[in-house]
């Protein structure tokens, strides 16, 4: 696989043009640009990022690159293509409740994340018991620390504390969650196109590593 340094300005131009021309005829006419600017570089970047995350965490990682084709069978939005790049990287042999790393870029914005989008039933119960119990204070401190350093924390999905827990619990915001992710947001340009994207993403992920470690332990 080809080495990767950064996405080209042409990649962001392709995504911007696709956003304005989200139809099969346009895409097929520009497929060569997609292959050269998006498909190949995305896979090379994801592989390089998985390698650096293995070095960083001591755990081997695999990756998934979101398909360019949207599943529109049950969607009111019939645009056939995703006009953005989404990549998830997670440890091998991880379960549904283990944290993962996320990269996303569109023509305007770039986001780097870590966490769990949604726990399954067993994981959610374990997470809530942990939050309400002895391990909750440390997890809350991790989230508060990330927020204090400018990270965007996903909002709680529930309006009320779930039954079985004190509605006035000091960690009520955590108890109202079905998942937990933290994000660092950047402009797409120049972050995605400047040299050395992989080490710069690693630096951002190192700042998110406390959440990865916290969610890897006990959920």
C-alpha cells in the first residue's frame, strides 16, 4: 500500500463538488478522481493510523472506511453518495462496548473522536452501575478534564436519569447517557492537507487517550 502523508486539496475539492452534484451521472464521470483522491488515500491513511495507534496503545487495531455509497433503501434522503470521509479504528478482539477512535472530514470541517457511540444492553447497565458506584468519580473527572481542555463531549441522550438511580445523583449527566464520545474539531483546511497528518492525528488522540483507557476498563 502506498505511503500516506496527507490528503490533497483535490480531495476536499472532490468532496465539495460531490456535495453539489450528488448524483450517479456526475459521480461516474468523475470516478477516476474519486479513486485517486479519496478511495486510495483513505485506505492508506486508515492503515497508517491503525499502525500508529497500535504503537500508542500497545493493542493491535483494525479499521473501517465508510463506503462512498449510501444505503438509501429506507431513507427519505435519496442522495446516493456520502460527501465526506469517515473512518473508525478499533482494537482487534474488542467487543461492542469497547471504545474506538474516529476520524471524519468533509469539505469544511474535520473531527477526531474517541469513545463508544452506543452501549448494548449489557454494556449500558454496566456503565450506569459504574457511574453510580465507586468508579464513577474517576470517569466523571476524565470527562470534565477533556471538556476543560476544549474537547466537545457528546450530549446525554436521555432527558431524565433512568429508573433505579437517584434523579439528583451528582453524576446525573453521565447516567443519562447511552454512549460516550469526546471530540476535537478543526477546520478541514489546512488540517487535512498539511504535511504529516498521521502524527498530528496521533497527538490529538493522545489527548483523548484518558477516555479510551477509562472506557476500556470496566464497561
